[in-house]
């Protein structure tokens, strides 16, 4: 949710700065409105394309990360830093 709100706020700020030129009126002009519509649509499409690429690449990244962690794991499957120290065990 936080990431979504950050993207939404950034998109709003970019489009507002790009499209709204005159702050003397309460309502947007027709030109400002159409500029905001096209700006928001462009950014939403770009975000959808990025998310689609992310979703497509994520399984491969997770598999690579799991393989890297698997090679760094000790005999019990735990990472080497979490392996129990050898020595006498208490009963």
C-alpha cells in the first residue's frame, strides 16, 4: 500500500507540474484537464508495463536467489552463519 501511495503521489505531482500553469482559478481549464488525463494515462500505462515486466522476471530472480542461498548453506540447510557451533552438547 505504501508503494502504491508513493507512486500515486509522484504521478500526481509530475502531472500537476506539467499541466497546470495558472493557479488563479479554482477550476481547471479544458486544456489543463485534457493534459492531466493524457499525462495520468501515460504514467498508468508505463506503470502497468513495468509491473508486467517485474511479475515476469520475479520467478527467475527468486529461483536464482534460492540457488545462491542453497550453495551458501551448510549441511543442515541453514546458512553457514546460522550453523550450530561444533562442540559438546548438553543433555
